[in-house]
DNA sequence: CTAGGAGTTCAACATTTGTTGAAGTCAACC
DNA sequence: GGTTGACTTCAACAAATGTTGAACTCCTAG
């Protein structure tokens, strides 16, 4: 059963314009009717939901395209599973990065010297003895 | 000791154009010389580093402005500490969100039906019996 | 005092991720 | 076969986050 842009959009919770955008950027692909209208597959509903989840994980459209390019058209359950695992891995990577930032905030280096007596900035980084006039 | 745009940029590891951008958006503020050149304070080096860290946490410039607006000019160590704590809290929030996405990927709902025999899409979501001609 | 590097403003460009509107075409239902 | 809602393309706009360039001015060093 072929889905129109509107069908797919409704079923996956996005705007039709977003569906067209994803197709234009190679995240989705569609057959065309003789009158040039798009017809999607049922599996594209899943594909589209994956796109949205991947975006929430923090992937750009280009990155999502990469991971979806490994997905055969009409994928088997194992294909979806591998895709899910790769998203999980990516999410863990993003969490690690956030935890690293946490470390930088709370950690030893203090992000800044919290005191500011006299020479906060090493003089060699200063272009010269600027004043305010 | 007043810092020029270039001084501040070098000391905090950003581009001078970014410094001007941050000032234009209220994240930084500067005195002006009689010849209209910006002069920043030493504390602005810290401020700018905080901006970059906050961005890595995922805050937008508008959001960073909010948290920086609570910061007095020439802040005391306690002010920096409170700011750091609020960034830490925000980072934890982002981590939680990622973990929630993780739950959605691996969790019960399966994100999609992994089987696709016949009726993946409930018929009432389909606009009608579309074919491909 | 003057030269030259660094500063100024402003507009344009760049990228990402879409949305909106106009003008025109399709296709499902009666 | 008509009507009408949904589709098509294309261009323009939008917001965020800057960068780049032109044209011009400043200020520090010598």
C-alpha cells in the first residue's frame, strides 16, 4: 500500500514539508505516480520516526543520511536493530561528551581563575598597555 | 587593564568576530575609548570561556544571555560558582533527555513495529486506497 | 609625526533545518 | 465528467550562529 506525502507525514508526526525536505536530502525515497506524485512505503513511516529520534540524539541530516544509507530498502528486523544500536552508541557518545564538559566545569582547572587579583591575563597575551582614552 | 577585542579573543580562544557577535547579543559588554574602540575587562575572558562551555552544554545564545544576566559585572567567586552550578544542572538535564531517547529506542514500544506483515499503518490514518498509477 | 597593524561598522554570505506561498496539476469520489 | 482537497515545484523567508570583505579610523611604536 502506497502512502502519499500527507499519509506519511500524519503517520510519523511530521509536516509534509519536512517529508519533502528529507526526500530532497536523501533520507527518504519515493516512487512516483504517472502524475508525478510521491508514493512511499509503509516502512518509510518507521524510517521517518528514526529520523526524528536520530535528530533528538543530536545527529545532523547529513549524519542521519550516512546511517540510513546502510539500511536496505524494505529492511528486515535485524536491520532496524542494528540501526537502533548505532543510535544508542551515538547517544552514549553524546552523553560522554556532556560528562566531559561537566568535568571541565567542576574539575581542577576551574575554567577560570576564580580570583582576579592583578594579572589574570598573562601579559604576553595582551597586545600592549592599553588604556581607556 | 583594558583588553581590546583581539586581546579578549586570543585569551579566550575565539574569533574576534565572535566576540563582537556576543557583545551585539548582550553576552558581553565593553567600554569604549574616545575613538570608539571596545575595551573589555579581565573578567570577560572568563565570561567568554563560560559562553563556549555553555554552548557545548547545548545552550543557545539567548539562553546563555539569561544565565549571564544574573551575573554582576565584576563577579565574585561565589557568583562564578553559582553560574557553574547552573550549567552543571543544565548538563544533567540534557543527559537525562538523551537517556530518555535511549529508552525510547531500546524500550518497549520498539519505535516501529519491527514486523511489517500487511497492516503496518492503521487504515484510518491512510487517506484512501492509493495505487501507483 | 607617521606608518602600519588593529580597530570600527555594515552588508553580504554561509550553513542548517525547515516553513510558507504562489501557481499550477492530480486523483478520488459522486 | 466535475469538484475539490491534496499534490507538484520553486522561490522566498526564517532563525541561529557566526565569517568575510570593504571602506574607513585609531592608536602604539619608532
